[in-house]
């Protein structure tokens, strides 16, 4: 049996914002701050409710969400035929025409169908067959820049079909043209800043800033710059159903977001021993119109302003011995910062072992496939554990 709710402008619908694993609570709190309705954290993201323009507002305002999905239908899918028939039964004409392009992705858990590419292919076949029967022609597939993106979530032989409201991943703010060797996604950086407890008022420093993502996101958050403000349009603004009233509402939301930006914020500084990545950070800050100062400096020379908050993402991975020397240096430098708060994204237990104080918070969070801990310290000046 298939169950669906209308996905249209003005009608309330079920929405789901996806998030990096471990950041769901941060996203929940953010959406509640922005006064979205029926907000509830779940595995992999946050449920909430609103019409399509409210979904667009989430794309514009959320720093932590990776995508915003609108639930279109749900049906049993115990095999490929059941999956195909359920998807084909959906009326796709409000969203797609033969002139638009389509892309489908999927995930599967605890189901008879396990191959996600096969699930996406069968879903695509059902959609284009339905439209060919209804309109006499079918849309083309464009995996890189589709007008309409469809996502299928298959769990225990039950398929939930979503429309991707956001289109391109929301971590792509539009300002990071160049990146360093191990870039931190903007959405994860925003989540770490929120989870660290930083109040958006104290000075903030990142002494291992790389291409500057944490520092830039901190400035934009503190000054109220909407993370999606540089995006020309989101996915739903390319759908066949996008109409003038919704376009006007989105234009008003964008104008309101621009009008609230503050000219000044707290002092935000970043530094790194690698001059090449500091140049990238400065370039990214200019593109984002961020008020951040960057300098080339070794960690050993780091001196934080009084009362400053330190948030950083040190290197971790395969170069174990050099990094262990760096971690020992981190312990010495951070342990001397009495009166400061320090938050470290630690991708290896060696980082926590190197710290001379005990973390007041240790939160699990995933940086892509890497299981990390966000270690939060309040430095008292007494270095022994």
C-alpha cells in the first residue's frame, strides 16, 4: 500500500534535513531557533514540517543541514517489481516535464534490495515510464546538475520517496573556490562551532586553520550572514511547479536575510604554518566577505587573546609519527592557555592522550567516514590531569 501527502506550495508537508552523523542535535537546536515547526531529531537528520517555501527557508538559513528533503510517498518494496510499481504510481507531472532533467540516489538498510545503484535505476525507470505514458516523452538523466533530484530511502522493505528541495549539497556555500589538502565541510564546521559552546561574542582563534573554513563560518554565523545567501537558487526553484507567488516569497526571504547582516562581529583569527593554505584561506574569506584575519605562524608561537575561544581541526590520518609530535606540542601550547576554552576535532585517540587536562565534553561526530570526538576543554592553568 502506498501513502502520500501533497507536496505543493502552501500545503504543510513532512520535511527531513540531513546532517553529518553526530550533529543531529545541533541541527535540531538550530531549526528550533529559526522557529520551524514540529522539529524532531532522528538518525541522520531532523524531521520538521512546513510548505515548500518554508523548506526553501531552511536551505537559506541552516548552517548545519546538508540537504533538505520533502517526503513525497511511501510504499512497500519487497522486490524490484514492488519498488517499480510504487514509484510509477506517483503523479510526477507537477515536478518534472520532458524538458527538465532528473537524477536519483538511494540508500538501503535491512531490505531484500541492497544494491543502491540498482534501486536508483529502477526508480528512474518508473519515473520516466510514468511521464512518457502521461506526456508522450520522457526527461533526460543528468547526474551532475539535475533539475529534479529524487532520493529513495529503503528500510526493512519499505520505500520512502523524497524530492530533494536543496538541489546541490548545502555545504557548498558559494564562497570556497579553493581548498586545502583535507578540507572540512562548511556544514560540519558550523556544527562544531555550535557544539563547542562558543557564544558568537567572544574572540575566536583557529591556530591550525588550513583553508580557513572554521574561522570563516564563525564570522558569518556571528554576523548573521545566511549560509545560503550566495546561492542563486535551490533545487525546488527549478521544478516545473515553481510559480510566481513562491518566487516572490523566496525573494523576500533573501532580502530580509541580507538586511539583517551585521557590519561588525567578534575578532576572528586564523593561523597556520603552511603559507600556501593561508593564502587559500585569505582568498576564501574575500569571496565570503568574511571579517577574518589570517597569518602564517607555527603552533609554537600561538598566543590567544584574553578570554578567547579556540576551535581547531588538527591533522590526523596516516602520517602518524609527525602528527604525534604535533599532538605533544598541542598539549603544551593549549595547556598554557589559562582562562580560555579549547575545542578540538580529534580523529585519533592520540590527540586526547596528548592533552594535559581532562575534557569537560567529549562528543562523537563523524568527519565523512572518520569517527572523531569533539573534545572541549576549559583551561584552568593546572596542567596535570
